[in-house]
């Protein structure tokens, strides 16, 4: 008799513990994505979060459908929104960085716009870019 009741108790406790554990694991995962206290500058943050797709120089990968950040028409606010809230297009292949602190998204957006300015200030690049746009 007693053991039957005991079993019933455990059948509630065990799943309860497992649920708690998986909640902690998920939490750890989320934090992990943003565990990079050594990265402070916009450049380091961009290289860490964005360059795998958009390349360190921001030229993207045309053949893989990854747009060049140096060719963006977006302003600072729009870039921050794109990072944290995702694209307007539901088919976007870009991850949404909803956990990213605002300050970090701000630094990344500024760095991205800096990359664009540097690229466009180089006359050689600018002409190449204008030519590509015309085609
Ligand atoms: C897994 C690959 C991947 C990663 C990582 C990634 N992106 Fe993207 N990004 C894309 C793709 C694909 C698109 C095109 C679809 C879209 O607009 O969402 C895109 C689009 C964009 C656009 C809009 C294009 C434009 O100029 O109109 C911006 C801005 C952008 N990414 C910035 C970033 C920044 C900043 C980061 C890092 C925080 C980042 N991306 C990380 C793949 C990626």
C-alpha cells in the first residue's frame, strides 16, 4: 500500500525535477550566446556575431544570398531593429538577436556604418559598387 503511494509521488517529482533542469539548461544556452565580456568594441562584436555571414569587410556573400552590409540603405535605427527584431520578410535566413543588449546592437550598427563609409570613401571601391548597381 505504502509503496504504491510513494511511487505516485515520485512520478510527479521526477518530471518536475527534469523540467527545472531543462529550464536551467535553456537559460545557460541563452547566456552562453552572450558570454563575451572581452568583446567591447564594435569591430570585435561585429566580427563575432555577423562576420561569419556578412564577412569581416561587410561585403557579404552574393552567391549565398547574404547582402553586403557596406551597400545597406538602412540608417542606424533600422540596422538595430533588423538585428534585434529580424527582417520584415518572414523568409529571412538571418538569425534574430533578440537577447542582444541595446548598447551592443548600437555599437555594431555604428561599426557597420563605419565600414560602409570607409568602403565608399575609397574611390576604387565606390566606382566598382556603382558599376555593380547599374547592372
Ligand atoms: C547566418 C547568417 C547571418 C548572420 C550571422 C547575420 N546575418 Fe545579417 N543577413 C543575413 C541574410 C541572409 C540577410 C538577408 C535577409 C534579410 O534581410 O534578413 C541579412 C540581412 C541583413 C541586413 C539587411 C540588409 C540591408 O542592408 O538591407 C542587415 C543590416 C544585416 N543583415 C546586418 C547584420 C548584422 C549587424 C549581423 C550581426 C549582428 C548579422 N546581420 C548577422 C544573414 C546573416
